[in-house]
């Protein structure tokens, strides 16, 4: 939760305080260790999460349109919207 929210020190303190008050939560000593670890390694953890969630491909171009049928054999198919999306992907830096 701490890493995914990229908590600042105030958010971290509030979160850990809530965890110590929760039944079956952590002790204040554990909260202090977690806080110290987060303060020392926050940037490394954040960068690691970013690199793990990033794809090699990038979106180079995107086209889209919405079509409506104006003629059909069946009346219930008229004015039925259809979305068409075209995306062009490419490698980073190319």
C-alpha cells in the first residue's frame, strides 16, 4: 500500500499510526522500522515499480470513429453505434 500510493512522510505516518491501532496490526517498533526503510529506499522502490509497469512499446498514432447504421434488413439494428479504434505502436526511440 505504501509503495503503490508513493506515500510522502505525512501520509506514511498517518498510515502507520492507523496500522498500529488496528486489531492484529503492527507494533510501534515495526512501524518505526518500516518508516525508516521507506525514508531510505523510497526513490529506489518507486523507480523499480515504474520500470516494471512500463512497456517497451509506445503509442505512435491513434485514429477512431463512431459509425451508425442507417440501413438494415432488421429495424432493431438501425442507429446501433459501432466504435472503431486504430492504434499504431512502436518501440521507444524509433
